[in-house]
C-alpha cells in the first residue's frame, strides 16, 4: 500500500501539466497506478459524490460502457429510461450499482470515461483533482484507524456515549397548549433529513435572516444543485476532499443556516449518531457546547473545566485525552449568539488581554479557548464544528476553516413529510398542507422547519372545525402569526387577569431585543420590564434549561426570531399613547442593516382588521390612533418611492409593497398605486415571494399597465407567482429572466384569456426553444391585443419559426412588430417567413439580425418584400452572412417599398460590387430615414459614394 501511495504522489508531480497537453497519456498513466483492489476502494469511497457528479453525463458513460460490452443493451436501456424520465439521480445510482457488480474492468472503463469528460463537468473535475493531490482524504481515510485507547478510557468512553445518547435521543417540540406545552418525540422518528451543500453562498452578505437565502431558495436550489454544488452529508464534514484549505493540524468546519433551519437539531443528530456508533468512528470523544450556555461564564476558565462542568465523570482522564487530539471533536453551536466578538484577524477582538490559549489547562477567556481550538493552536490535530446564522459568518472569514457548508432546508417532499409527522390527524395534515401549497407566500416559507412548525400550530385549528370557512384561513404572514398568538391566548388567557398589560410589557422587551439584535433574555430583563415567569408567559417564551444541568441560570427566548418581531410589533398597537408613530416608523425604516424590516412588515399588517380582529377578542381594541398613523405611514412610504428608479429606490419600493400587501387594504392600495401606471424593477433580483407580493398588490391596486422586470432573474417559479395579473398588463418586459419553455407556455395561457390586454411582450434572452413554439403560436393566432413580440437571443430555430409563421398567417393575428434576432435561423425557415409576410399585411417591424439566413434565405424572403401589400417600415438583417448577391436581391425587392424607413444591414460581406444596387435602393425609397451598412467590406471610395447620398435628401442617415 505504501508503494502505491509513493507512485501516486510521484504521478501528481510528474503529470501535473499533462492534463492539458496529453489527456490520453495521463488517463492511462493515472489508472495504472491503482491495482484492482485500490480502484475498488477509491470507487466505493467516492461513490456518493460520483453519483452526484455524473448525473449530467450518465448517458455518455453508459453508452461507452455498453460500447465496450460491459453493459448489455437492456442494462443501458434501463439507465437511459430513468434519465429520460427526469430521474437522473436514480439513473446514476443504477449505473454505479451495475459497475460495482461487473468487476474491475468495468470500473476502469468508467474511470477512463469520467476523466475524459471531467473538463466539462465541474463536480467531476473537482473530485479528480482532489484524488491526484498528495495526502487526499482517500488515503488519509485508508490509513486512519481508530487508535487503541486504555481500558480506563474505554470505560469513560462508554459512559460518555451512553450519557450523550440519553441526552440526544428525544426531540422536544413546543406547542401552544396548556396541558401539553411540549411534545416529546424520538429523534430517529421525527428527524427529517435536510439538504446541506458543501459551500456557503455569499458568506459576507449581511441581510435579515428571515429573508436571507430563503427568499431565492427554490430557484437557486434547482439551478445550482445539478451544476457545481455538491450535497454533503453530516458524516462527511471532516473528510478533506471537501476541504478548501489543507491543514495537517486538524480540520475546522463551519455550517451556516438561517434561524430555525435546523442547525441545533442537526448537531443533536450528529452527537446521537456518534454515541450510537453510526458515524465518526475515528473520533474517540465528542464534546458539544452551545454558545448561549458559554455566555453564562463571566470569569476566566480553561478547557478542562468547560468539559468537567458538563461531564464530571471524566475526572483525571482528560490528561490522557490531550495526548491524542486527533481523536477529539469539539462542536460549538450558535456562534451568532455568543456575547463576545471573536475576530480571527486579531484586530478587533474585545477580550482583554488578547491571549493565545495553547494549553487545555491554561486559564483564559472562553473566547480565547474557542478561537484557539478553531485556529488549531490549542490541541492541534483536533477537529472543530461551528454553526452560525449567515450574518455572523463574516467573523469566520479569516479563520482556519477547512470545510464550509450551508443548510438549505426542506425540499418539496420533505415539507410534506414534516406536516404528516407533526399532525397526528392525517386528514388535517393533508388539508393544512394543501392550503399552504395553494398560498405561494406561505409555501415559500416552508423550506424552514421552524416555519413549518408555526404553520402547523396556526393553521391546524382551522381544519379541525367543520364550520370554519375557507376564506377565513390566514393568507399573509401577519395573519398567520396573528392566529398563532390567538391560539396561545385562547389556551392561556384564563391564567392571568390582564393579558393586554403583559403582552404590552413583553412586546416592549421584544422590541428592545430587535433594536439591540438580542434574542436571549435573562431574569434581569424580565425584572426591567415588570415581567414575571408564569404559566401565561410560558406560552410565549421558552425557558432554556438543559436536562444535563449545563446551564448555570435560566434564560428565555422566543420560539423564533420572527415571533419576537411580531410581539414587538403588536405592542405598538397596545400602547395607550402612541405619540408620533409616523416619525418613529420613518426612523426605523431608515436603518440600513435591515433589522427592522420584518418588524415593520408586521406593523403594517396589524393595521388590517383581518389580522387585528382575532387578537382584539382577548386583548381589547387596538388604539385607533395607532392604526390611522400606520396606514398614513404606509401610504406616505409607497408614494415616496414612486418614480425613484435607482437601485435603492426600487428596493425600497419593493419593501413598501410588502407592507401594502400585509395590510390587505384595497382602498389604501388604490389610493397609492392608482397613479402608478408603470412598475419598474429592472436589474433588481426578485424572488418567488417578491413576485407573489407584487402580483397581489397589483391586483389590489388594479391600475398598473406596464410591468418592467428585465434582468430580475425571476425564472419560471417567479413567473408562476405573477400569473394572476400577467394578462391585465398592457406591456410586459420580461427579458433576461431564464423563463425557459415552461415560462412561455404559462405566458401563452395568459395570452389566450379573452380579457387579455397585453400589447407588448418582451421575452428576449430567456432560453426559449422550439419546444414551446406550438403553445406560443396557438396563443398568438387567437390573441386580439398583442402587437409587438420580442423573442431575440433565444433558440427557437427554424422549426420554431415555422410554427410561429403559421400563427402570423392567421387573419386574426394582430402582431405588427416581431424580433427574432439571434435565434439560430437559417435559410430553411425563409419560405415559412415569406409565406407569413405574404399574408400578414400589418407587419411593420421585423428583426432577423444575427442569424444565418444567407443569400439563399434573403432571395426567398425578397419575394414577400416585393409584394405591394407588405408594409414593412423597419427591417433588420445585420450579421446574416450576406454577400453582394443578397444585396442585389434586397435592393430589387425594396426599391419600390415606400413604407420603409429603417434598414439595418451592418456586419455582412458586401463589397463595392453591390454599391450601384444599394445606391439605387437608397434613392428609390423616399421615406428611408436610416440605413446601416457599417462593418461590411467596402473600400474607402465605396464608403464615400454611399455616405455622399446623405446630402441628397433631408433627414437621411447612411452609416458605413
């Protein structure tokens, strides 16, 4: 084995440059370095990653294996059948199964084909590069056996595993009921697998956690998971194949995720799986800490005492542990909750003195211990896992982090599974989930397990009462949270004389927390706001008291950050004297770090009777003066953003539209949006939830005629949310949104609606192919409003234009302008276009530029252009491989075309030979204002001849 390692290390050095110059030689040399057993181990070790990596090329690999007679035709057929059904993951899984069954020759052929394809498959390329690096995790893993430990340590290890198993085997879920405040499940029964990726997106982006990552979650996942990003399992955090830094002193991993996404539950599952022997057998001991617990330590300490405070049974055994740091894993959960700032650049750490802790027995600040473990200065060789919200990740930018990962949350199937597990009554689970799916805003929230929990708690009661009417079910986020609090009050209001007073004080404390970015509250905070722990309070605050007695004092937190923000917003409506509420809200809106964005959204939403009414049943009437001021503030903010077209203005307008949507106030929407005929969000990234809000506010206002969403990256998911209002707009600019064929099919349905008002539709650069042409053609042929259709920079091809031409021939078709620039068109579609132009006499503007029509295509097209019924005003044929022959055909066809005002023929291959014909064309077309002949092959003299024609007629422009 050692000899094999030496050979491979030499190969890495000797062939480092060969991959670019002689790939076949490199592949042969690379594969000869492995005997059959080693190649088997290599395949088995990387199997999960290879399954992901080959999804996009599984057909090519299967074809090669079939060609080399490793696969039968039937086996190849099964692989391809799965792929064609869209089950690429299953297809690649089957291929790997077959290869592992076939034996060593099949495995060598598979690796050979993968190496050939690797340059076009990022995931595969990454794996192959890692394998060729010296000391890759494959070899480390093969050499890494569990070190022998003494019999005394074995006894301690057994006690430790049993202790951790008992601590982690149960999952506690909070409810809003008096009798059963907490439901307890077995972790293995309730735990739903989360999607985790082996990178972190936009680590330096600081944004409000409710919206960060989650706002663009669905389309981002679909686009990238099949591309360059790899999923990573929790048992792979400490394999250096995922490592972005090579560190011989140990591996530190960081896992990011928004609040409620499942970071703490993931840590619990990791600890449980280690304690029960499922993962990380090479770690002898695992120690898990919560930063919120470490906050209670206000004096110097050392690593020994940190461990003994939680696990006293280690006693003097810790000295032996320090001797083998490679066998230790330290987990720190919730860096964002840590009271001390740790700056790994060593410039702004707020602990004094700035101390490097290198000895587990040395007394220092907790922050220094954490810092030194992550940086491998303390117990070098140990491994460390840190979890954090995205907003605290900037602290780790300069840290020695080897593995970055991010939890994306639930996929669609996992969401449904959660609802089924949470609701004991499966009929209720199905009804709640159906309602959530139908409400795009609520469904978008469901990537996050905590949001699923709130939805289950809030919506469940609506579907257990037979007389509950569907229209009363919450539709906005504010309504949802309002019913969440309503259900708490319904179950707990008898516990206290004045729930209004308590909610007011609790809301004031919550608001202070939002202002100070504080989510954990202590007894002194409760005392400051005249609050006392009670049965009633327990419905709103969770007591953080761990069963292992690791917490030194009781602290409190709201079940979720957004619940804290809602209670803070609610307090504004309970205050007897609100004062100048508008001024205060304007000040909060001006804060640029986004901390008040969701709070303000709830404030706007609570001005709505639908949100206020259930709460007023227990809390009494909201202060009318507050409601009026909030409505006036929303009105002022929306009107203030109208016409502000810079990026900040567009973003602020979008935020205020969220406020308007939460208010559900039709009169307010019409008074603010009534004058807003055009909504422009060009080049501002919009997410599905943004699109849903945009759609519903447009519907509320009922005045928007033009919607400009160029380069907003809405994709099909965003377009789906806009579907209810698309047909109501007169102008839609949707270019550069990657809508694809599915998006065009959705738009075609809008065009077919009898009351469709769309006159101008811009779909340029949207990855459209011939596959959607039939739907589009059907819509265009029957639509009575559409007059301009922009389809440039797509891939319709000749077959797509053939179908579209049939629609243009329909006498009911009203299209006057059509842009087919850059659509891979050739002379094969010329006859179809000619036929269409011969029948469609209202066409005024046709752009066929940047295609390959050639002289033969233009010759055919000229037949239609000669027809006196053809009334084209603008014709674009730039970059179409035209020569002098094509110029002469065009000149002949267009010379009598008195409707022609603009002709674009730049970037072709015209020479001086065509100048007489072009001069005749220019002189004959008396209405011609501009002809573009630039970037052709005219001589200087020829250019002068053409340019001189400008003086023959006023208003004529000739570009050469």
